[in-house]
């Protein structure tokens, strides 16, 4: 018997960022690039300056693919990464199983709800999640709120 459901109204998010990262203390990003045959969008060896803060050094090596524009839907960004990985899925699985320097593989999904939204939800497509899980990749979800909310919850704000 078919069950009728109401459409879920979704919040338009300020931005969304999806990226796949392979990381490990001794991970060499050039080795990952060579094994997969795909150039990363971002990468660093342990000890190199960090992208976000050039004064700090990376504590581990990493190799990362970006999903695209922060205005694109999460599903679109996930699909873009999967398209790039499509020809090398088998090699990626093998790399994750056999290379001891790859300590983790994460698909990070970061979203920021619009100002004034105190509660938000995001539904992830099961097929896309399954695709990443079948590769041996964990899913990390982070929700970022604007600092204006600190006042609502007793945070300190400089005058």
C-alpha cells in the first residue's frame, strides 16, 4: 500500500561545503595522486604551512577533493566528487585498505543555516551516502552557526 507523505520544506542554507579528505601523520599527497591518477584540489605534507593559517604547520599529511561552489546543494557537490572518483573507485578502495599511511578517509559536509534559524535539518540522500560508504569513506557532518547566536546561549561578546 502506498503511503502519501507531505513534502518537506527545506531551509535555504547560507553555504554548503563538501570535500573528501585522505589524511595521516605520514601521508604523502604525491603518493596518493600517483596511485589514483587524480590531482587534488588541496594537499599538504606534515610540517608544511597550513592553508588557513600560514604560521601554523600541518600536523599530518592530507589529500583533498572539493565538491564545488558553496552555493551548490550538498547532493550536487557529493555527486561531483563521485564523478571524479568514478574511474578510480577500485584503486581508491585498494589504497584505503593497503596504505598504512592513510589513517582516515572522510567526506566532510559542512553547512551554515541562514541568520536567525535556531534549528535546521538536512536530509542526505541514501544512495550517495551508500556510494561513499562502499568506498570505505566515513561521513562527517558539521553545522556552523553565526557568532550572533553566542549571545542567545550566554556566550561572551566583546563590546
